[in-house]
C-alpha cells in the first residue's frame, strides 16, 4: 500500500479535518511529551517517515515546529534530536511555570464566569476517573489527556491567548518529566486530592489560596521528577517560585 503524501491532490482534507502535516506534528509532539521518543534520541527523517506513514515534507515541517517549541534540537551536521532533560532544566522550567500559572490562575479567577466554573468541574470529574499509570507501567494516555485539560481549564477564564500559549508550552515541557518519573518505576503520587483542593479554592474565588496550592502542586512534581533523575531533591521553594532560605525551609 502506497504511503499517503501531503502533495497528493486526493489527500486534501474536508473542511474541519486536520491536514496530514498537522496530524504528523500532533503525533510526533505527543510521542515526545509522553517520552515514547526519549530525551536526546536522534530523530532521523527516514525512520520518522516510516513511523508516521508520511512523506518527508510533513516530517520536516513537524521537526521545525517542534524545534521552535523547544522540544527538538537541530545540531549542525548532525540533524535533529529530542531535547535532553536535566535537573537544571527541570528547576528552571518548574519555577517559571509556577510564576506564569500563578498569573494565569489569578486572572482566570477574577474574570471567569459560570461557564468557566462548569468546565472546570467537568474537567476535574473526568480526570478523577482516570488511572495515572497504564497497564504497561507507562503513563496512561487518557490520564495525560485529562490532566492537561484540567490544568488548562483552571486558567481558561484568563481571557489572554498569549498567556495561555506560554503556559501550554511550559506544561507540555513539564509533562515529559512526569512521564519519565512514571517510567522510572517510582511510586506514582496520588495527586487527585491536590487537584481537588486547587479546584475548590478557584471556584471559591480565593485567589491567594488557589495560587499557593497550585505552586505547591508544581513543586511536588518537580521534587518527584528530580528524584527520578537521580537527585534526592532540588532546593525547595515556597510554592511561589521563590527559593527557600539557606536552612532549607520555605520562607513565608
């Protein structure tokens, strides 16, 4: 059976259907975020063409878009590879995420209406019904999807597409570390209660509590991911992106 190519006239999608280029991009992006394509893995065009049953043009376009997002690296004379992970990158990523999500969550609580509240409740309900780990000990794709939806729902009332785009990119980078921590066979954290507390604080319009709980939630993720990378812990913060004092306890 011949491969479907983006240049074929017969492959033009109907209105509302994703193009082949968009499909390849989404599949490759999902594989990187879930660590089905591992950090630092070499990305050879021919192998990717076979993996996604696509021509070279959609694959190269996907790689360039993923490089712009920071998920892929292009090295001179070496080609593409998945962006590596490290404790330093993890810390920088998570502290930045705490700050950005804090702003987005505050705006969302201040501006969100009844529809935002309903969508947030529904997103938590769906997430709470999913198992975090799949049968093969990797991350459950359904949980990952609903987890992303829940955190997006928290900040969906912000009214800022620019802020949402920045937050989305940081979240997906963080999910790679979550996937790695699950693959390392460390005991999965039962974070359903954490999600519920954040949701209830947001619905109660308690900005300070919601932002603090969300920051603590991200910090716990950071610490667990750091242990999976072979580090006992990273320097603690106070849940707001501010480092703890030299004694190791978060300042208040």
